[in-house]
C-alpha cells in the first residue's frame, strides 16, 4: 500500500514536471463550438449583436504616455533592437482611437482620416507675472464639442478649468503655457511664453509709469 502510494506521488510529480517544462501551444475558439483555423491562435466569433465584441484596454492620454515610457525603458534595458513589444494594441479614450505600438511610438488607426480642430487667435493672458501670483486667467476661443488640454510651466498650479478658460497660480519658474484642442483627434497646439519675476530679485526692477487719472501705462 505504501509502495503504491509512493509510486502515485512519483508519477504525479513526473507528469507535472513534463507539463510545465514543455512549451504550451493552444488554439482557442470563443463563441462557437468549432475547430480553429490552422493559421489562427485565437478566434472570437459573434453571430449576434447581443453577444458583444472585443473590448480593448481603455487608456487615457496620461496612461498611454506612461505605458509608452515603460515600453521604451524595457526595450532600452533588454536590447535596443528588441522589437518584441510591437503590435501591442489599446483604445485611447482621449483621442477616441485604436492605437498600436510599432516598436518606437504609438500609431493611431485614425491617422490620416481625421483633421483636429484649429484654435483661432492666440492664448489670452498675462505674459509677465509675479511669482506666486494667483487668480490668473488664460483663455482661447471656445469651439462647440471641443475639449482642451492645458499644460503649465513647472511649479504652476491650476485652480479651475472651464475648458477653454483656466485659472492658475504662478510658480517661481517661467516657461510655456500650452493648450491642445481635441475633437475626435488632436488639433494644433497653441503656446504662450510667460516670464516670472520676484519682488526685490533684480538690480533693475520693472519700471512703472503712472499716466493720467492714475492709470498704469507701462511696466
């Protein structure tokens, strides 16, 4: 009895070793009881709209960019010529497009079939501000159905976002305030360079000229 039990355990261990040591190769069909085609690894079959379809990973712009950095880091650490990451597919919820990774960048399947919105005019707002100055407004022309992605210089804080208008607090560094419009796909980015100064920072402080009726004419 003890010998039989020991042989059973030995056979179980041998089967497990052979199973996990051998590369697994399987072809799968989901949605129908049929044999897969010889060239197919995975087949998803739907004969009715009620059965649904394939739902890809849903990533926003920030998550998509984070995944891009992860893929590039992997390729640089493993092998710069390693292209095993190619073919990764996601759905970008920001651009509302399916995108695939070609080994160096994301490629949108909407590219070439979509012209992004164009903002008329410039970004309105102060181009020279005091460090820490708050309740600063920047805006662009409003367009129906368009969303706006704003980017601020390092250290700046967004207080409120009304789409085409934002309210911010300045940091201690200058830089660019930019906005990208989106409607199905991204449009052209608008950029406004801004300068930051601090009181008592400079040998030659900004000149202030008082005009008639006490109005400031020049800074």
